[in-house]
């Protein structure tokens, strides 16, 4: 009985004061009711003080103060802007989904199709609002976003001390604790701060100080395998703190081990398919398929398989994670996957090792062997399977081609004009002179970035020669 009493909130002391010397009961449960009233008030307004006036709680102020537990000492905080807000205290959450630059429009369309609210297109990403279950859905279904960042705090800042105060005033204990390994990253656009590394350090120190004050220990820092990732973003006047709900970048679907010599990230491949206008059911060819990224992404789209179905996420490690809701979302997603693939997908590459890598990736992506037809042949000899379709491809930028590139482009262009009349050809390249090499005029040009490479997605509608 003694050990169980210690696990409750001071029950032995309450039992001791329960009766007077003449065994007359004295308002049993009064303290409990007062604590419950204070708890309800804090849930309504987390920024409210611990003790309210008698008109709010029904308890005299002096009496509450006499029995209140002393507050732990808190380190003095620098002056900060009064306009600070904390997203963790309100619903819906404000989120930012970064993406490869140039894919903002198709990411906006994707988020709206997923029925998220107030989607706003920004530079290199989109801002939107949703509830916590929507955060799980965004990670599960988005093919184009790089990660899903949850806005936790935002304020005007003038110096690194303001950044420290903002982070110290943020309720990190709602999300993770001292046992979780921490990583903090910082990025900025036109920020006046002289050292981003020092700002990064101030955020890390503030998080550790707060958790030590609240829970008696501080988290370890792990930049390789963290349990919680915090992002600090700075602009000319403000600082925004984000909690990374994704963990590893969302383009890591979990199936691509072999990348080939001219790799294309999975979310960029999905973005190129969206920009091209290709739709499931239409034939799709990649004549420079490499490790098969574009075609495997197309197969998952055609099967209606969510991009994040077979990978872990950081939100699964957070304190508010509900495994039952997450399992329910994944079970619903699995039930909506189409049983068969009706879209004809064809990939070819002149390198036989690339075909082997593509087939291995297709197997790891849990696609049936017949879902994609990979062939070891040159682009000049590959013939279309239908009268109308799309080519979406990432040709090598000189890494795998010999010096006679001009002759190659002319031969392939002639092949397209002869055999692909009526097809849409979409080529991503960092060579801005590619249309001249092909002797074709592009119908559209989409500026996109493949990593650090400034590229264009050239779209040609072929109206060529008859064979």
C-alpha cells in the first residue's frame, strides 16, 4: 500500500489531512477539484498563469497561493517580440512542404488534390494547413515534397539572444524528451545574422536548457541518426522554428539502392511526370532509363500506391504519436491500391548494367516483373508501342555518351520525327542548347533544378515524317 501511494500525486499527505482531531471530515477532494480547474484552464489557454482569480476558478486567491507548490527556477530570458506565436498550441497546424525548385506549381496541385486547406505556393515549396492526421497523410501520399515541416514557433528577432529566447519559450516537451537524440539545422534567406552556425547553436542550447529545467536531463545531439529534427529558418526580420515530421527526405522511398551514373531523385521524377502531363493509362517510354526511377515512379502512380507506404517517419517517434491512427491510414491506403497495372511502361538503356540495376530496383519496389519492360537497346532503335504516348527521360549530361554527341542528337531526332509522330517528348537537361542539337523547337520550357544543376524540362510535340 505504501509503494502504490507514492506513485500518486501526493495522496499520503492528503489522507493525513483528511480529518481533524475530532474525526470531522474537512472537504475531501477540494485540492483535487482545484487542480482539475487549473488544468482545464491551462488547456483552454496554455499561456495563462498557473493561478487565476476567484471569479475564474471559484477559489479565493489567497487560499490557492497558500497550498500551491513552488515553481522551479527558470533562467532569465532576453527580451523578445510580443508577436510570438506557437503552432503547437493551436489547430490547425501550419506546415511547410519544401520541394525541388521548379516544382512548386505541381506540388500545389498535389496538395489541393489531397484536400489540404489554404495551400499557398512559395519559393521552393508550399505552405498549407491541416490537423495532425493530415500531417500523417501528407507524409504518406506526397510524391513531390521533400519533407513535411510543422511550424512550432515564429517571432521577430534582432540577434541570436532573441532566437535563444524564442526556442526556450517553445514547449518542446510536448513533442520529445531528454532520451531522444536531437539535431538542429538552420537555413536563411537575406538574414542579417552574421553566423548561422552560432544561431544554430543557440537553438540547440535553448532546447537542451528547457528540457533540463522541465524534466531534469538534456537530450544528446546526433547529426546522423536523430530521433527529433528541428529546423530554424531566418529571413530579414523573423525566425521560424519547425519540427521535421518526415525524418529522412521523402524522396527516399525505400526501394532505390542502385542509382546509376546520372541519378534522378524520386520526387523530381514524380514532378517531371506531373509537368509533362502524362496520365496513367497512357504508354510511357524512357529511352535513357538508367536505374529506372522515372518508370518505377510512374508504375506507383498508375497503381495508386502511396509514395511513403514502405518507409519509416520521424513522427512515429514523437510523444503524441498514435500508432492506431497510423495503422488505420496505411491499411486504408493499401486497400485502394489497384490490383493490376494497365499502363504500358517501357525503359531502354544502351548500358546492360543499368538494365540490371533498374530490374533490381523494380523488384525492391515490389512491382511484378511484367509491370515495366526494360530492354538493353539504344534510343535510336526503340520503337513506340502505340500511336500516341509520352516520352519522359533524363538523358546523360555527357557522363555516359562519347564525344560524338551532336551526331547522336541528330540521329535520335530523326528517329523521333520518323516513328513518334503524335507523341509528347519531355527531356530534362542542363544543356540549354539541347533544342538546337535536336533541331526541334520546344513547345514549353520548365525551369527545374536537379540537385545543384540548373536544368530545363523541354517539351516537344512531335509532328514529323511518316515512315
